[in-house]
């Protein structure tokens, strides 16, 4: 296994996290999307390198778990997690994303669109971002969003 695995109790709370386990305790991969408070700096500075000679993000998460401050959100149906930790898995993920984008006519991972649709960006802020972008396929996509929502 090339990624961390989280184990949950019967109440759905995380009770353990293991980095690259040989015998995983669950089928829940840790996809690598983390949001931390300012305590992460102190926690990271206190870490010692692993046997691989690296500071492990799992050790940071384990410390939050030990402190009772770790919250893990299970990703429900309709979401996809793609491993991109090796060159071949990155290529697989890229091909998957490209296929979905072409077939559905949407961009995956478009923060400007998500922020606009969720109300985190105003129409004016969205327009300013689009205007500041160089001419490219991504800008054209965002302009299509403006057209679709009648923002032009």
C-alpha cells in the first residue's frame, strides 16, 4: 500500500492512522487533503524523521488524534480519490480527469467556479479574476461559466 489508512470506531470517529500499512485496518485511504490550525507548526517542528528519513504527515495527524483534535471527513459516493504518488498512477489520474472533463464539459478542480457557485466570490470578483488571466483554455472555460450564468 502506498498511502495512509484511517480506522474508525463504531461512532465514525478516527481511532488510528497508519502510513503505508502492510495489513490495513480499514478500506479508508487518507487522500492527502488537510486543513490545520496554527498548532501544526509546533507539531511539525517536534517531529523526528521516520525510518525513510522524512517527516511524515501521518505523524502530524497522529498527534492531532492523540490530542483529541483530529476530525476526519469520509468522502461519500460520487467523489473519486486518485492516487498520484507514482509516475504511472499520476498518468492514470491525469487520463481519468481528462476523460471526465472532455465528456462532461466541466473542469475538475476549478476553485474559481466552486467559489462563485458557493457564494465565496462575488460576480465582480469572479469577473476580475477572469479578466486578469492570460488567454488560455482555462480562461475560456471560466468565460463560458460567466455566459452560462448570464454574468456578461
